[in-house]
């Protein structure tokens, strides 16, 4: 901790413990120091600050992390303005976190920004953790992205998932590991198309073919595939 941070931390503690502390004057000092962490801490620890000025300062300092944190911990927070600021910064991690923890959040616009950011994992996390989520829009994006790992986890954990389109997108990736894993735990899967991929990739898929023979869901599906081929 440098000299500036030591002084700012001291003032945060004084503002929390000292009843005669001049919070208005000291918050002006905090704003002048332009350190987003301590602007946030003042709003969290002190009984009163100018919350609107604090939020504006965090935006001017381009601190998506502390705008998000202020929305969680400050007793007074302008969620509409805070959301607008976060969206303008486009930082997927903190948009995702805000959607999970803020009391007021526009999930539709938040999802649109996550899609624009190209961050598949935060789309998946949001579908798993947000209170409200447009699963069709989220999955349409994941299907297009063809990120095998993220598609697999969405199919495994989302409350709503189109297994037919998800399986088709996963099979297009030719990712043998996640084709096997999806067949092993998804509620529905295109085993015939998935098995064709595992058969074509003779060397790369050897482990996953062996695992398929041992997995109850795959083994049951393979018996049906082989029996139908004999008819």
C-alpha cells in the first residue's frame, strides 16, 4: 500500500468510527484523489456521501468493477444510470455480475451486450445464474459460436435448452470429448450423428469411443443404432 492509499484508508476508518467526522468535506477530498476503490469504500462504509457524484466519478474513472460493487453495497444507488455506464464500458464480467446481484437490472439489454462482446462463457454463466434470462436468444448465440465446451455446459445446467439444435451445433464442432460428454449426461442427444464423428476420428476419439461403450446412456443408444443397421 503506497502513501496515498495509506492516507485514504485512514480516512475511511475515521469516517466509519468518528461521529464528528465531516463526511461531506472529506468525500470531496476522496473525489479529488480520483481513486475508485476509496470512492467506493466511502459509499460503503460511511453513513452518508453524495452518491450521485460518487457514481459519476466512478464512471469518469472508467471503473466498471467499482460501479458494479457500488450497486451491490451502497445503500443508495441509481441502477438505471449505473446500468447505462456499465453498458457503455462493455465489460462482460461486470455486466454478468450486475445481472446476478443488482436488485434492478435490464436482463435483455445486458444479454445483448454480452453477445456483442463475444464472451460465450459469460453468456453461459448468466443463463445459469441470472434470475431472468432469454434462453432462446442465449442459445442461438452459443449455437452460432460453436464453442463445444460452453455448449456442453449450457446443455448440462440451463433450465431451458433446445437439445436438438444444441446437439447439431455441438456435432458441427467435431469435438470428440464434448460430443461424448453431452451424450453421457444431456437429457436428449443425437447419438447416431455423434457416433459417426467418434468413428471417423479413429485416433483422436479412441478414448471417447471406449468411454461410450462403458457409459449406460451411450451403450443403450449404440445397441439401438447397431440393431437398426441389421434390419
